[in-house]
C-alpha cells in the first residue's frame, strides 16, 4: 500500500472525525471515563493479586495456633520442641505479635524473635518502635498502641521501601513491650510458624501436628491463606464486572445516539456512494475514524487508571472500590497489557461496532434510497 | 464510443405498483448527441436519471451501458462504476460540514493520486465555475445557484465518461447558464455522453441538445 496514495483518503477521514468537534470531544471524554473507571478496579485487583503472591512467598508453610471455645489463645513456647520432631520441618519458631489500633488505624505489632530472619531487619530496644515503610512518622516521634493494654513507644527509626510489602503496615517492637501490649505471659507466644521444604509436605504433616500437641489447635497452610485471598479477589472481580454494567449502558447510549444520527449518516453515505465510494472504502474510513478516537481514549483512560492505583499518595481507589480503611502495602507493578485487552474488548470493540452499525445496514442499499432517507 | 441502450425498461414504486413511472422504454443514446429530457413534475424524470446513473434498479428491463447491463450488477460493482461518471442531482447534495473545495475534491479522495494534485485539479474546476472567492466557505453558506455550480463542478472533476444532470440550470442566471453550457461543450468535446433532465425553457431552445425528449405516461417521446 503506497501511503502517498492514501493521503487524500486519510485527509477525508480526519475531516470526518472532527466534523463536529463538540461531539468528538464528548465521545473521547465518555470513552476515557468508561475506560478509567473499570480499569482502576481491574488494575487494583491485579495489583493486589500480585502483591499478595509476593507477601505469601515469604510466609511460613504452616502457622499453628491454639484455640479454645472463645477463640484464639496464647500457646506455650514449649510446644516448639514437640513440633520440631515432625519430619520435614526445616524451622519451627514461636511468634509474638498481634493486631492493635494506633493513630494511623489498625497496625500489626510484631517482634523480631526469628533466628532465621535476615540480619538487615533491625531489632528494636525496649520502649522503642520501628515503623514499617507504609506508616507515617508523627511529629511527636511517638506512637501509642492500644490492645489489651495501652503502651506509648518512641519511634527509633522507619524502614525504607527496600523492606517492601512484607513489613509495610507493621510496627516492630521489643518482645517485652509486645507481651505487655497483648498480655502474653513469658513462656507463651501468639502462634508458632513452621517451614517445610515443600508445601505438600506441610499439608501431609497436619494430622501429625494435631496429634502431637496436647491442646486443640488450628493449623493454617499457605494454601489456606491463598484461598482466602482468592475468595476476596473473586468478590472484587465480581465488583469489577458490576462496574462494566455502566460501560455497557454507555454502549447502548452510543447505539441510541447512532440511531438518532442515522438519517444524517444515511444522507452522507448516500452522497459518498453516489460519488463512487464503495462500501469497503466507506467502512475503512469509518473504522479509521473510530480507531482515531477509540485508541487514544483507551490509552488515556488506562493511564489514568494506572495513576490512580500507583500514583503517589493515591489511596482513595482502594478505599472507594474495596472499602479499605487501614494502611495497606504499596502495590507491586503489574503489566497493563492484560487490562488494555480486557478494556479494549469491552469498550473499544463495541464502540467501533456501534459506529459501523448504520453502515452495515446501508451497505447493499441503493444510493437513491439512502438519499430519500429510506433503506433498510 | 460511449452509448446507453434501454430495453423494455420499467419502474414503479413498491407502494404504487399500478402507477408505472417508466413503462417499457426502448431507447438508445450515444455520446455524440447530448439528450435533454423534459416532462411534468412527477413524470419520472429523476427516477430515469437515477436508473441511468446506477443509483436505483429498474423493476424490469435492461439498462445497457456500453453493452453491459449495469442494472444487474452487484452493489459493489455499481459503486465502483460510478467512479467514472458525473452526477448532478436535483438538489446538489453537498456535505454541509465540508468547504466548497473539499466537496469538489470528494469524488477523487478515494482514488489514486496525491492530495496536492487533487487540490490543484479542484482549484482549476473552481476557477472555471467562478467560485474562487467561495472555495473555503462551508457548503451550507452557499446560495442555491452557487451550490448547484459546486455540484456541477464536483460532477465534472472526475473527467466522466457519462454525465447525468437533473435540473442543472434551475437556479442559474444567464451568466451561470453560460458557464455551465461552456463546461458541457468541453465535456462533449472529450467524448462524454450527456443526459440532462430539466424544466428550463432556456435549455430546450439550445441547439446543444440534439435530442429533445419528453417523458409522459412512462414513455419517452421525441418533441
């Protein structure tokens, strides 16, 4: 195809695209909003999925918690010795941690008891707190944590983003402070984490773990946590489908306006056919027009969605779409191509179809009938 | 040599099957002899013009153009064939959102050639029809006579083999009429076949049209 021969055709198409500037800009704006809105949710869902996978990579294979008739119960650290006898267990560690409230909403207060945790994760002194990368530092340089008891702690430092999502909304505190905060006596822990070489070994070990311990326990595997995430993601996925309903309604709006413009379009198609334009030529021109409007609109909408999920201090999409009120980790970047294809399928394709609709109906009609306002 | 032959050509509207606008017309036209068809309002002149220009299909009969029955061709072939003809409808049918220049360029924009050459050609035609001062004006702002001249310019820009004109001089003063007749003379000189339908008495008196026909009760008769 010689481009210089296509120039007149492209010239006409551009002229037609901006035939009515206000209508063109209104269409672009509508498409941008229709792309950005569900795009934000789709991107948010993907970002959470990816972030969750990253978080779970570092999670233990199994977490064992003592339960009673009224819920969780602190468990004796002596249970570690019993669990170390389980074949395949690479490490068995007691953990002291819990959820508490603070001026920044709910945070996870945890101690760094692990013998296997990287040296780079610092250990706070008693009376001090180390803030996760997702938490702000107040001017007072203190944080007050509320759980079973209330304790004020001075902030000694804040972790940077190299610690990433794992510690994002956590406050690292000394073991003594944690025991006071959650009223955990010495010799007890919140739970015990176990790491196995392979996740399937962890699942196989569950009956033995239950049998070994002389009190009732709940054993959660990494797979259980993944299922929990999957359930939530499915719910968010359903929500994103609901958000596509406005997009479909907008498509109907397009079809409706197209129907209203049918008479004028028929006249113009009739004139072009009278002047020797074939249906194929008119169709190409129309497709090119739709793409000229549709593709930039979709790209702008996707960029907006990307900004709303990953933009600095952009927390409202998660609050608005997912109802999150607490501090949450910064999301891992996900490729936008999948979102582009999904949105393209739902928005751009129906848009182009709605633009071609009057043309298909007029394709085999004689120009004289089109000019009379008749035709199929 | 371009020629058209009508064989038992008939047409009636779907809603009025008993009212035959064209009734078994048999007639031949050749490029050397421009034809003027007159007739009362509603006699079927425009319909005949539309059938000749492959814009409408007859109910029965044949419309042979250089031996080919164009009326039986598929839509795509008929659309393509119209690239080589010039049509001036009764109402000039301009695209209101385009300028005079762009409207005149329209039949060439889907054909091979550079944009610059198309603009040059359109400007030549515009000059011929005394529309130079109007070329960047939107079509909706033109007077009836100007719009008709733009329509005529658009019909001739393709250097057509056949020129079908429906009331080409209805809104023209003497000067406009002369411009159009000059152009028709030029088209005839290059072998273009010209068929016009008109009420205009001035055209009937012109020797340019060698055949002066009247369409009455669905039949074409020599005047």
